[in-house]
């Protein structure tokens, strides 16, 4: 499904978080693990921007391999509960995701080593969608809220087009203009580029 899984780590402490574990099979799992091992990273968090099935394929593997807490917004638990049905509808190989160990809330801060990730609530694509902002690195992992030249689809259960546009303006376009946005699919972009060129905001 072309989903982007992110590995976010602190160079000083080697502490790391896996964000949106969409790794689908043993081949993708081995690529991720080889990188983690080569760079001597210690996984401390599994973070989810939201729980659409393409973003949670690898949750069971991460929990099994690294035994770390899984963080998700409470409003997206319903997505996990219906994920097996979605997998069967699409005839996908899927080992059910575990439930979250901890619920994310707007304004919360998470420390990955010496790096701080701030949580912003940006629903619309999914009811419990959040983004993770790191001011120190001038970047944000934004999941499926906004893409280079586009936005997340809102025709799935729990989607709300007007809400997504409003929340992007309030929670993403208020970030520094030069901040890099790492999306759940496709290439990364910047706040400034999307404010100037995204057709949904002209």
C-alpha cells in the first residue's frame, strides 16, 4: 500500500521510536530490524498516528520483538477493533494488532532519548488521528493528514472533510514554515510548500 513507516531516534542516547508500523511481511520486518541492529538503536516506543490497517500491519511484530508500549489516541481504538474485518475484505495477510498500552492526548510530550515529540490532535482522516512534532529537528510525522500537494481521504468510516481542512489550518499550518512534514504515503514536504501550493487550500 506504499505506507511510510518511520524510525525516529536520538543520536546521543540511541533511544528510538517506531512510528506507524506498516511493515507487512517478514522481508520488511528483516529490513527494519537489520537497520536497528546495525545502528545499535534501542526501541522504546511504538507510536501510531492513527490505526487504519495499512499503518498497523507490523504492530504485532514490534510488540513481539521489542516488547515496548504502544501509544494511540483513544478515538482510534475502534479502527483496531474492526481491522480483522477490513483485512478479510481485502484478502490481506494480517496478524491482529494489540490494543494500545497508553492513550495519546493533544499537547502531550514524549521523550525519545533527549528528543521531544509533541502530540497534536488532527482528526478528519481518522477520528483519532494525531501528529508528532519535533521542534529540535524541525520536523513532524503527520501520517495521512496532509501529503505533498494533497490531503488524506475522508470517505472512510470516521472521516470528516471539513474537520480535516480546519485542523490542518490550526495544527499544521501554525508550525514553522520551514518545518519538514513526513507523510504516511509519498514524499516529504514542508509547511510553507503546502500553504502555497496545496490545491485544497488555495
